[in-house]
C-alpha cells in the first residue's frame, strides 16, 4: 500500500482528484481542513488515501460539464427507481386490504420516507443543473432531466441548446408546473422536427428506381434484399421487382445478392460501366421497382463517389432516387462528414441500419435536422425480410428520451 495526499480549495474538488487518479479503490486515511476560506483567500482541504501501487494510473479527466451531466443522469435514474418502488408498494397495499393497523402504519411511514428521498434527489438534480448552467444556457431546473437524457443520447449540443430555447420560449407557463407535461411538450416538439419520407406504393404505369449508396460495411446489400422482399411479397399487393448491382468489386456482395434474388425469384443484372447500366435498366423496364446496389466507399474516396455520378447521366425511363445508407452506430460528426462528401450525388432520402446495435439515436436526430433530408427506412437486424421498418419519429424518440416518454 502507498499513501498519497491530495489538496484542493474544497473537499469535493480534492475528492474529485482522488477519483480521477486512483478511482474508487482508494481508502481514505484522513481528511481535514488545512486553511479556512476567507473573503480574500480560498480555503485548503487535504485528503490522504491508501492505495495499491498497481492501481495508481493516470486517468483521462472528465470535464466539469460532462461530470455534471453524468451526475444528473444518475440522480434521474435513482429518482425513477425510487418512484417505481413507491408504485410497487401502492399495488401491494391494494392487493392486501386486510393489513393490521401496525403494519399499515409502517407502510405509511415507509411511503413518507420514499417520498422524502425522491424529493431530495429532485432537489439535488436541480442544484446540479444550476451549477451546470452557470454562465451558460440559462434554463429552469425542471428541464434538467430531459436536457440530460437528450444530451446523453448523442444529440449535438448546438442543436439541443437551440431546441431548449424554443421550448422555453413557446411552452405555456402553466405546463411547466408538471414534469409530465414538460416531457410531453418536449417530445411533441422533437417529433415535429424529424423529417420522414412516408412509403407510398406505386401504381401502373408509374415505376420507381432506387439507388443505394454509402460507406463500406453499413449494410446496403442486406437492406436492398429486405426492400426487394418487402415490395415483392409484403405490401398490400405483390409488385414486380428487379435488382441491379454495380458492386462488381466484391465477389461476396454479388454472390449474396444473387442468392437473395434466386430465393425470391427476382431478376438481377450485374453492371460494370454506364453503357451496361443503360442496357440493364432497359431489360428490367417491365418491373415496378428497380433496386440498385453500389460499391461501398470511404467518404473521402471522392474518385469512387464521382464514378457513381456517371451512372446517373444515362437516359432512363424514370428518375433515379438516391438513398444514402448510414449506420446508427456512427457518431454525429462522422455522419455529417459522410453526408457532405456523398452530397455530390443528388441524395433523396436517408436510410439507417444497425439500430439494434445502439440505444442512443441522438446522432440520427441531429443529422436529420442539420441536413433537412428525410429518413425513409430503419434496419433493425440481419433477418431478411423482417428486420426492416418504415421510418417513424416515435421510434427515434424512444431511444432519445426513453420509452416512458412515448
């Protein structure tokens, strides 16, 4: 064991230093106030801890703001747990009406204690909120929970601050007295901000050509297989569907799509250059839906992306809709970078995959409001054709504000 001494202007700051360097494994040997705080000079506190030498390692310090957000979320979680306990007790009382007077008094006293703890947690949360917003975004403490949840979900800070300002500006004062009405209002506001492209079945003689582009590994090929099955077998009527693959670089991708097409008895064409593309489109002209797979590429490989634009220059019998496929597990800054670099193509809608691999959808929300591009489909797993749904704002908001807000 080794003794280490930490000093700071307050006990809390000294304890924070301990946690940043040695974590929660340290044993506090002593703590004392070395110098009292005065009007002209700060105080000084000392904490001495004992810790195994192997456990002493530099830790990446958490910013004050991030630390505060973490504390607020923990307080929020604790408050919810206390609330659920209280509700459970109420149900047990209802189910056991013949309690003795003594037992009933004990339960009433317990409920009082639970309520007191819950109120204390809310007070602490409000206090942390005031600390977090000192000299920054000025928002009432009753908004602390939705702010902390939204921030932790990955919503861009700039977007979140703008939304909170709108909420404060337009929310009627009488609604702020109830936490549930605040949550409902915020939920409704976010829902209105999410652009969604609703699916509309086409009817003859109209046809739809959909090209799917995006980075490597986001699941374009599987998404196309799911959509092909959806259009051919799962809608109100069966539609004729054809598939074209431009991804001749990866043998595995071609074989995968060929296998899906064979299983669903759908025609498929492989294309190498724009002249072949024109012929392939013409050979599939009798289909109502034509789905086009493309080679995945880094957003920084501009040469590959520009090659795709050459395929859009051929004469077609119907407009080609460009769908940018993105992964839900990609952080917001990278999503925005991908979008900007693929924007040399006329992007029509966004499709998000791997929503089953994360519970935080704030990055998706921020990209949608930043680009103002609608989202059309969500892929929620690997199963073809089941793990594909039409995009819904409610689905995203469940990941941003937790299910209890829906």
